[in-house]
C-alpha cells in the first residue's frame, strides 16, 4: 500500500502498483505493439531501396512505440490494454487523471530512456523502479505520474451525507460524466475532512468542487463552502447506484 499526498497534504490511500504487476501489464502492451509493427510492415509499400526501407521501418517503429501508449493512455485516462488486464491505471502524482502531455512524456521517456534507445532493453526501467518507493520508472518521474491499482483499498470510509437543503437540486444533476478518479479524490477529502486545517478544507475542497462542477455542468455557488456541495453530489451518486431499475420507472 502506498499513499499519495496532494498539494494540500491530503493523503489518498491508493494501492501503488509495484514492479511485478507493471511488468506483466507492459508485456501485454509489448505483444500488441509488436503485432501492430508486423501488421504495418505487411501493408507498407515495398520496392524502396535499402536506405529508404530502413528509414521507413524506423519511423513506423517510433510511431508505434511512442504513438500507441500516448494515444491509448490519453483516450482511456491512463489505462492501456495491459493495465486494463492487470487492473492498473496511470494517474498524476496528486491522484488526478492524466492528460495528453503526461502520456506523451511517459511514452517519450519510455522509448528514449527506460526501454529502447538508452534503456538497454528495459534495464534502466528495472533499475529505477527497484529503487523507487512508488515503483516509478524514469518516464513517470519526468511526467509526474504514478501507476496505481484501480481497486479502492478495503477500509472504513465515511459515506457522504445528503444536506437536506440540496436534495432537490442534486436529484436533477447529470452525473454520467463524473470521472471515477474525481469521485475517489472527493470521497477521500470528505472522509478526512475532520483531520484537515480550515485552510486546507477550503483550498482542496474548492479545487475539487470546481472540477466536479465542470464535470456535471452545475458549478458551486461562489463563496459557499465546498463541503455540502461535494457531499450532495456523492450522496446523490450513491443513491442512484442503489436504486433498482424498476424503482427508476
């Protein structure tokens, strides 16, 4: 188990993925990447001279080895095929979802330092990961990311309570675009609310409320405290998850 600490000193209890699970996930992705390389090679034009053919093959290899992880992790919010199989996800150091630039930096670090160009077939990634408390490779350090298990640790978490004055408002929200990782961060914030300083309660809560408001297209009223707003959203989300399909009709 490893803890991620946000800028406001809130500990997120996330299971950091270590070397073994990451290696298996990478093996799945590597098989897929080489499959793509073979497929592209079979359909690529032939008849070029040796120098041009070599340049084309190298370009295709770079596109697959860098483009595949960048594209897939960007679109899937940190989950390649191998990570999906192993139940892993790439997140930012603060537990938030990665963006295109994070995926690109990780892919570039993987190609040039961790595995291929200067990585001695993965020796660099192996060495760095073994000495990293959070199992990071060079690409993770450069991108400011970490790989975690997607399952929430088994622990007692206080459930969000619906503020009565917000129940009617919350019942009309569209929560379909609320990301799981944002829900996790909000749940951890509410669970540890009593342990935070007043300033941290406001600063972190405001940041989370802004992100949640953007996702659900219903921002928090300015200058109101984020705690009841976030509690209402999570309580409503839990209520809908426990309502049977018949009851919804």
